[in-house]
């Protein structure tokens, strides 16, 4: 918009505005294409954040299961050590509850080259069918002195 002075008398100023009809309109806001592109960029970024969060939650649950399974296996080994029994070879199964969940234990006891020592392979499962193995821990149990020949 331009203002023109049409007064011949310098004491009186009369201004008239002139609007250019062929001037390009001033653009305000965003175009539809710009909005769509911005939404696409935001959706890709949010998708990556959601995927990362989902993986973190899944891995956190897996680590929790592994930790509890380790405690179950260590408790099974400690229980054998405390009883002071000499283990017979073979497979034994049992189930225990820890942290509000049922765990299934398979103890495979085998003879070692040393007649005063046995190998105990403790496997922890989340199901009774032993398809979902969470952890396996090996321990060597020494024959208690009360069972050893003098």
C-alpha cells in the first residue's frame, strides 16, 4: 500500500492510499504439503521411540527372569550342600515358587573321574514340559566326609 500526497497546499496534506491489484497476496500459515511432510517426519520419529521403548521393556523382563532363575538354581545347589547327602547319579525334577512364579528345576547328576566328586547340572525352566529353558548352572559337589572311606 502506498500513500500519495495530492494536496497543492503544503499546509494541508491529503493522503490517498493506492492498492496494487496485481501484487501477490502475502502468504500466512503453512501449505498442506508442508503439514503432511511434517506429520510424516514426526510419525517416523515417534515410531522409532516406541520401538526402542518396547525393546527396552522386553529386555528388562528377560533380564529379570534370568536373575530369578539364577537365584532358583543357586538355592537348589545350596540346598544340596546343606543336606550333606551324597548325591546319586541321574535326573531329578522339582518345582519351586519364587517371586510369585513357579519354576521347574531339572538336576542331572553325573559321576566325575574323581570318585569323591559329582557334577550337578541344574537347568531352570518356566514350564513343566521343559521347553523354555531360562538358565543352566553347573556345580561340583564334594562327597561329605561322613560318606568317605577312611
